C-alpha cells in the first residue's frame, strides 16, 4: 500500500517517502525478488524482520557512530493514525542523509563473487589472499570490499583505491573503519547465537557533517547468514534469506526472465520462517512481540 506522503523512490523491497523537515519514511514491503525479478507472491513478515533487525542493530551500534533512525513508533509518523498503524512494524522515520556513492561491503568468509575471483587470481577485490583456501573458508581477517551503486543493473566491485577516488581518502578510511568495526561487533554477537555472518553490506551517509549508518543493517537481505551447524569449508551452507525461493526457482528450469513462476505456498512459508528465525535466534526475541 502507499501512504499520503510524496513518494521519492520505490525499489524492489521498500518505498521511501518525504516526511518533511529533512526526514524520510522508509517502508519495507514483503516483496521478494530473485535473479533480479520481483516475484508475484509476497513473503509474510519479511518487512517486519528487516525493520526489527535494523532497529536492534542500530541500538547495539549506537556507540560506534551516528545513525539515521528517529523512530519506529507509528505515533511519531506524520500520518493519520489509521494509515500509520497499517505500516507499523515495517517502517522507520529517519533523518535525510547525503549518501556515499559506494556500498560498504565487509567479507569475513570466502563466498559468492569473492570466491569466484579468488579461484582465478587468489585475490578478493584485487587484494592478495593466502592461497589454498576452500570455498566458505574464514578469511584471515575481515576485509573491506566496496562496490559502486548502479542505477541500472548490477553494482560493480571496485578496489579500495577506486573508492578513495570516488569519495576521498579521509572519507574512505572512515567508511572502512566504521564498516569493519560494525561487522566485528555484529559477527561476534551473531556467532554467540549460532549464526555466522559471512559478509554484509552497509550504507553510509553524512548527517549534520558526520558519517552515519543508514538504511538496513545486518539483515538477511543485506548479509549472508549461515547456521553454524550447517557450516563446513568446501561448500556453501544454506543462508537465512530467500534460499528456498532460489532453490525452487532453479529446480523449475525457469530462464530467469520475467515473469517468474508462481511460488508454491510451502516455499513462501519456508522462506518466511527463515527470515523470522534469523531475527529470533540473534536477538532471543519473538517477532510476535515486535511493534
């Protein structure tokens, strides 16, 4: 559903509205995409999970650096009460930020595009890594691997030096340091609860002259979460996100061009449960108790 505020942007998952007074209203939907195609069936509770997890992480990371969050309480939204209640639980009122033109990605494990590059050159984003590591191996230390923000198509992996060219040396250093420390804090807490954060993406921007964490933080959509019980080097563990959706779509022989096949109810339910499990395991809270 839309709300009675000026719509600034509608993406694959969220809508962003102008809330006035240098504020935005970010509404996370239950939409899901796979292979860059938005699917017809929504995933129940997905928007709440993304918002609840971001809220919890921002509280934990509050001492590290500023963030954009103002409130998740629907009473604070610049909307009529009935309208605010309809989007409660999956909406954040935030400060506007001047966003960096880079994605701040941190990798703690060798997976995805990083592993593909490593197989060819023993590097990750151009950085030499010790030889002989298996897929999903823990890296000697987490590394900052930025990418561009593509308006159309896929983001492009870039080197740290290219990030410096885009944002300047001082900003790049601060963005790297914040991202690495936020990953370290998040990965440590998650591991204590049985979840490995293999990699994650942060969005940073300037608010009142200070670099701040914005958008979603350490969620299943912005991170690769693995259960410790499923983890072993040499293979890719299932992740706490849309893995059931991807697996089912792959099994159908779909050519990855829209429209996508309609998801069976059991796949929708399994995906919803994986999202909810990530929140409930890490924070030892029931999603039912969220707003």
